[in-house]
């Protein structure tokens, strides 16, 4: 570890180095998509709703004055109040392929969490489970979809050698040209009819004229549908407002579907175009000309990919035949719409590895494409 220093991010220069480091880590990786610097700034900003009930610190690893790694450590008090598990998080983990760098960064984050009385570290979360999570452990042969992460192959080994073990895997499934090609609509119709033969399921697209109202309905359904899932953290009203404002420019009405049974709204599926395709060549910068490119692409371009970012059925119907019928019907309608829109690939992500009901339905349509792993470590040595 000679010559390696771990320093807190305290100045604007430190923050610039923190933001710039991934460009070194992923140099030559053709599948990495640089995140927009302004979006990372927003995550780190005290205005992020996370900081209403959370605390975080950021650290850089320096060798000979050069940044070779970075990490965050954070306490999410909403999570602690809900789960009472004395668990903190690390995130924003990026480092060169050097075990000493990983060990030093993780030890620094662990010490920061111990001082605050926490007994376990889970991550990477950047900053919460509703943000960028996990490290990629399979599916390195394609670019990540919108709002999903990417990481080098060696991260898995480095974390495990530092004493971390799998806490949970989250899965990304994809429908490619085979599933979205000729005959797709007919196949989807047969699957929908098989599941929903005895159910009267009404499907509709969202009303863009009532976009905020519709999205708040969807997020309330999400909070109910996901409430018993591992690590779940409900979306707060403030987070909902921020999310609605951030995704509105990208939402297409034929990619957000709401399901009702006997007049009761019980399910939804929401997808967005793969905006990574719009941003990939901007190197994280919207100025001076990036905005113009993005606006033109939003208006005229049809991205190759689409990602399902939210989906769920009310918790009272969990594991029921009706839940499967509703989900398959919504997926079927979405696929039919994507075929007509000339999209070539759709990703459904992420799904918890133990969400067997969702996986069973999804496998009828899609194939496993990527696995992201969340790691955990006890901080008391036990």
C-alpha cells in the first residue's frame, strides 16, 4: 500500500477528480456509457431528497498525487427506520485493478460506518437502492440500458477478496430481434390469451395530458407492489416529483400501460427509450452542443432499445393467477407497441433473483442478459 493515500472529497478540485475518474477506469471499454456530469452532481447535491434523512461522505484514493479510486459511504435513516438492520452503504465505487486500492477504499468506508454505530455494509448503492446499484457479474458483452450500470470484470473478484459476499443478485432480461421480429405480435397475443382467458383485464395507455397525475398513480402502485421486496425503500413525494420531472421528456405514451380489473387499477408497466443511445457520444457533457444533439434525437430518432423501468401488480394479488394474467397482458401489449415502433430490443430490469413469479412470466418473453450483484459484509468481523 506504499504511496497510497485515501483523502476525503472536500474541495471543488476534489469533486472534479471524483467525477472524472471513471473516464480513466473505462478507457477502451466500448460498452461503457459516460453518465452526464450534471446528473451525478444532482445526486451528490444536498438538494437530493436522500439528504433529507441521510448522510454521506466521499473519498478518493491517490497514488503519487493521481486519483486511482473513489468510494462513498452513506447512512440512509429511512432505510434504518423501515428495516431496523443497522446497515449502511457504500457506493460510487470505481478503481483501477489493484487489490490494495479496493481494500483501502472499502476499509475507509467501513470505518466511517462503524463510527456511526452500523454493523453491516451493503453496496454498491449510489446512493440508494432506487439509484445505480450492484456490480456487473455477467453480461459484459453489451452496453447498459438507460439508468443501469456497467463495471469491469475484476470488480467481483476485488470485492470478494476484500471480504464481501453476495447479498442479492438483480437480473436484467432482454427481448431481442427474435422476440420483436416477424410474428411477435401473434406470439404475444397467444401468451396473453393463455394467461388471461378467464379474466376481464382492461388495459390503457397513460394520458400525457395528465402526466403528473398518472405518474403519481403509478408510483403509489409501485410503493404498494414492492413493499415486501428485499431492501425496498418507498419513493417519497419529493422523490416522486423529481423522478416525474426528470423522465417526462423521454416518456412515450405507448410505452406506459395501466391495467384495471372490475374498474380497479391494480397494475402498471412503464418503459422509456434507451436514452444511453442519445448520450453515449457526449462524454458526460451537455455543453456546448450536447443539448442540441439530445433535443434533435428526442424529436426525430428512434433508439434501438427500450427499458422497462417500473412494473408491478398490487400486493394483495401477489403470486395469484390474476397477477400473472395482468403482468403477461401488460407485457404483451408493450411488446406489440414496440414492434410497431420499430424498436429492436427491450430490457426488463431490474428483477430480484428471488422474485420467482415475475421471473416466471418474464422468461416467457425474454432471455437473461445481465446480472448485477449487491455485496454485503459484517462490520464486527462475525
